[in-house]
C-alpha cells in the first residue's frame, strides 16, 4: 500500500488551497495516496481559480481511502462559508483548525502516515476562539507531546528553535539548562531518526550580541547555554558553541554543522528564509506523528491571483513522504 499523506486545507482566504492543489497536480499517485482535508467547494473553486482539473473523490468516512486518486475528506461545518481572498475571518480560521485536528486524528489512528499542514492565520484562529499561537503548539497539545521542536530544513541549512511564538521580552526566562538539554537531545534524535544522519554535528547560538562577550553583554550563555553544551559533550554528542549569530551565518560557519539551534524565532528564521525561502520546510520534531508544512504563511496579499509559488509546499510533501517511507518501511 502506498504511504497515505494527509493535507490540511489551511486558511481558505489565503494561498494554502492554491499551493496544495498545485502540488497535487504534480504528484505521481503511484507513489503516494493524498487525502485533502477541507471543504470540497473550496477545492473546486481553487481548481477553477488556477485553471486545472484534478481527478478526485469525496470520502464517505475515515476508512474510505482509495489509491491512485486524490481523496477529499470533508470537514464538518456548523455554518455556511464565504471565501473572501485576503480577509481575516473567524470562519476561515475555524475551518482551518478543524482540518488540522482531523489530520492529527488520521495520523494518530494510523489511517495516514504523515500530515502536511497548509498555512493558517494566527489572527483568524484567534478570532475563532483558539488560544494557541500556531500549528506547532496545537500539534503538541493534541498529541500530548511535552517536548517538541520546530525545525526549518532546506537544501543548505537546518535550524531548530529553542523558543518559538513568544514575545521577545519573555525569551530570556525561557532559556535554561534543563530545557536546552532536552532540546539538544530532541534535535540530535531527529537528525538521526528522521533525517538519517548517523553522527550529527549541532551548533548552538548565543542569546546575546557577541554571545554575551564573557558576561559583559548578558549572562545567559555562562549560566545556561555553555553548561548545556558541556553536558551534551559528556553524553558523547557532537555539539559546539555558543556562537555569535551574526558572525556564524556571515562566515558560513553553519555549513560545518548538520543543524543549528537558535535561541529564538527571528534569530533562526531570518537567516534561514534569506538563504532557503521558497524551498524550506517546517518540520515538528518530538511528535508521535510526522508533520511538515511550507516555510511561508497565508500570503493574503496575493491570494486568489494564481501567483503563489508551490515549491515550498512541494518540498514539504516530499519530505513527509520520505519520512513516512523511512518510519513505516517495516509495516506490511
């Protein structure tokens, strides 16, 4: 049986359906079976918008999965929907999150081997009553995963994030030895088990300018980051740092490592997206399921114009399929 890959609809007022369908158009259905989870009318509207015709079928229940065709699982809607490209609405946010939750269920119950999530709007899901700041936190909550990590992976770089969607003023208090020890192990294990790297090399960035300059510009490196690196080395892990972020990326030092652990969101994602944007994939390590997504957002400004580039979504699907084959290779 082909690996079964679930795709959540994303915010239908954004480019999520467009990039997903452009990816589906290119798929070899002899190698994987996709399930698009969303509103069938959105699927049909998107085909018209981008000028393609896909062969699909509507599933009658969660067990009604067929190979060699695109399966659509309709998300239950409490009210009618109205596609308004570029608008931030509670209805679109709610539909997007219902699709994500169903995708999680498909994977947890082993009906699907991996989940690719389309972009959502944090503002829209907040309007819909969700208190989580994004996909990653929602996935952790729904899978009861206490220790997870957002990893951005591309052809030239992999970046893990120690802190994700929190205010900058709260970053320092969320960086401590115990947490960093867990994160280094999660990153190491993911590089080995998910990416197939036998002895991965990991670099840690400092939090402060110039990695604290020996405590002159901050003591997080001395009190937390360096001790976590020392413990990792004692456990025979190949970990170096802390590096000053500006020099680390500017000098191409990152090329010497299999992954970089950044201390906060923008510290890791700005250089990653500068180098890998359009080809990057967001992967959530530490979950009991495989989840990937493109490295971009809803792009409301170009929604409905057929201008969205699907390359990042292509890469997200490809990585999900690769990991599914690796993880479930022994299944009959």
